[in-house]
C-alpha cells in the first residue's frame, strides 16, 4: 500500500475523490437515500466550494493521485454561514435537494427527517453552536474529517487534525468544534485522543440531562 501524504485540497483534481470518501464513510445512521446525497450538500460541498484554503486531503500520489481522506472546515463559522447562504445556496441543484417548502412527488423526500435535512442545506445549519454565540465565540472554527477504513488507525487522522488546527490557528481561530453522531463510539474515542472534549453547553433544553447533546448529535470542542 502506497504511503499517503497530506497536502492542500486542489479543486481541479480532488473534488470527486473527496466526494467518494464522503459516500464511503458516511455514518450508518445516515447511510440511506436521499439523506446520504443531501448530506453531501451539508458536510462536504460547501466547504470545498467556499473555503478550499482550510481543506486538506490525505492522498496517495503514486502511481496515480487518489484521495483517501480529508479534513475540511472553516476558521470562522459565523462568516462561513453568511457566505453559504449568499454564495452556495444559489448553486444548489433543486432537483437533487429541493427547497424545504417545495412539494415532491418522491415520498422519500417528504419524511420529517429528510425535510429537516433539506431545510438545513438551505439555512446553512452547519453547527449546533449557532444558537449560542457566546460559546461559538470560544470555538469559532468547525471541522469534518473522513478517512477510508483501510487508512484508519495508522496515525493519519491525528496528523490531519494537527495540520488543520495549525492552519485555522494562523487564521485567528482560538478554538474549534465539531458535531458527530453521538453513538459513534470509535469516533468519539479518536476525537478525545486528539484533544477534543464534550461541549459544556446544554444544547437541548435539558431534555437529555447531558451537555453537548441535541438529539442524535454530540458536539465536541477543543481550544487552540
């Protein structure tokens, strides 16, 4: 197996490879259609479109370049949301992701979960901390990381996180957060190993009796 290396995301050659990684690593709780495809408009496409400078790929460059992982995000969630709504939303193919109030003949598009995801795409609901500006100010950056299974557990995830955190620190970020499926035990262990902890804010009005939890989502944070 060729040893991969970390390099900046290149829009000209990495988009499809990164998208392939997204589809191959999407959490099993979300791995059904049309949610999986709609999710790519939430957790992949906006980042590489709007903030390629804060996107890194894990790539095998010989004999041919192949993206086997990525870390994508933004150093300023609030600024990113503004750009998402003004610049990314107009590019969305409404045949693939119909606006939330658009009736659809496909019953799968009309389930409550899918309608919520459709709304999230058009509203730029990319962070559980958006309703909590004081907490968001402490952890203004946010991030997504995905690595193909055969390249996991080899130290590449830690290297990606370290390189990415240094990048957004240079852009002025003082902290970073991420949202993950709370039942992803392996993912949580990884994030804890690289310095993330559970967000101290109650995010669900106290319904769960836990901090950092809202429905199936767990928010984790890290100071930079």
